[in-house]
C-alpha cells in the first residue's frame, strides 16, 4: 500500500482523492438506498452506511497523515478492513439473491 518514494503530499493527493471520490459516490448510493421502500433495513447498513463510514475513515486517515499525527496507518487499515468486510458480505448477499431468484423461476 505504501510506496517508499511517495511524499506526504503525494500520499494526501492520491488517497485523499480516492477517499473523497468514494465518499461522494457512496453518499449518493446511500441516499438512493434509503429512499427505496422495498430495501430491507439490514441492507441500508451494509450497502449504504458502511461504505460512507469507511470512506470517512479513509479521509480522516489522510488528514492525520498530512498533519503528522500518529495513528494514521491504523486508521487507514480500519478503513480498508471495513471496505473489505463490506465487499465480501455484499458479494455473498448478491449471490444468495440471484440463486433464490433463479430457483424461484
């Protein structure tokens, strides 16, 4: 994840841009999911709120790193862990949904 030649400013631009883009995208998705009435409540958390939380955590890791404060790498790891756990859970949920839809036909 860390490139030895990447400066602190480069790190901030790279990961800050990714975090900000992900935050905007996931916030749009979160709003769309919350507006849908036929989506289950648990899906609001996993598909909507978890990605927003993960990208907020990623942005806060960038702020900590650029400010020179300790704990930024742990915060970054937490954000990436949230994205990984959410991605695996959501992929499994979609597979189960498609299997149920296929067997219902």
